C-alpha cells in the first residue's frame, strides 16, 4: 500500500482531533483496530447510518474482524467505499499504513457524500386531485422562508367535513384578500393579500406549496454550506493554535543560543 504525503497526514490527524471520540487516541492504528472509533467517526457525520452497539470494543482479533465486516457490509458500502477481506485483516491487525490510508480515503468519501446530500433535490410531494368545483379554505398563509411546511400540509389533510364547513363560512364573508381580474379569454387571475380568510382554487394552492418546497430546499442547501464553513473555521483555529504552540516551544531554544553566543564573544 502506497504511503501518504506528510502534509496530507498532518491534515488528517488535525481533522481527527475535531471529532469527539469516546476514548482518547494514543496510537492511531491500535485505537482504530477494533472498528469502534471508525463507527463513531461515521456516526458523527451521519447519525442515522450507524448503530454503535453493533461494534463493541475488543482486544480479540476475531471480534475486531467481525466489527469491520459488519461496518463494511452495513455502512461502508452505502458510502461507496467497500473494503476487501485483506484490508479488514490489516486494519484489525493495527497496520499503521493501512489505517492511515483507510481514514484518509474515508474522509474523502464523507466529504463527497455530504456534498451530494446537500445539493440533491427533494422529491416533489404528490397531492391528490379533488373535484373541480371544490374550493379549499386557506387561513392567513405565510409564504415567507420560515413557513412551516409540515403544519401547512397537516391543515390541508383535515377531514373533508371540516373543509366544507370552512368553505361555507368563508363564502359568507366579503372578499377582501383576493383580487379577481377578468382577461379577454374570461380566465381569472388570483393574488393573495394579508387579510381575512378566503377561498382559492386548487392550482393556486399547489403553486404556493411548490414555492414553499423550493424555498425550503434552498434553505437546507444554505444550512449545509454554513455548517461546512463553520467546520473549516474550526479547523483553521486548531491549526493556528498548533503553530503558536510550536513557536512558543522554539523561543526558549533561540534565547539560549543567543545567550551562549554573547558569552563566547566575551
């Protein structure tokens, strides 16, 4: 197995330091040999993909291989990263190069899976078609980005008798929130305003629902980007702290060298 460049290894170890593992890392190959920390690493990014109770900590080589085989079958294949039996044996045997290569590749697979998940469009929800003469009562629809889609759909799925009562009640009120403009072909154009409850046709309702779904999709993508940026900032802070620590360790040595030179010159 080919080695990994030093800069890549440094970035890998820094990245692993940002993950809150259940136990402190002392020797990377030995700590990851039973597959438990690898399962925790994947669960940190994809909580619903891993059940940690399937990967007990163990010093037995056979149990370590079982843990890796389970992780390979249930999780790694979903990340498009299946590993061979030979690789499982090397990981369970605490081979340093195999462990570093596996973790570095796994990191790339996680990043690719997160990126794919953040831009993958959501499936459009199917809505059953009612009779053409039935109108739906909508009360104060908020079509802003913070609209609660779940509550909105729940209201729409109310019993048919409640919908009829709302329609009859709304028809008795004056139309203040909907403007109806007749065009040349006698079609009606509807526009919603912030006002009292009124009825709208089915196609208008579906249009607003689709707008809400598209805006919610945009919000999810932006949240994923923000989470990625926050991770990058955290990673940079850790790197800066390490460099400052190294500089502080080098300062006493430089001072001692300068002092010895002065004594020599005297």
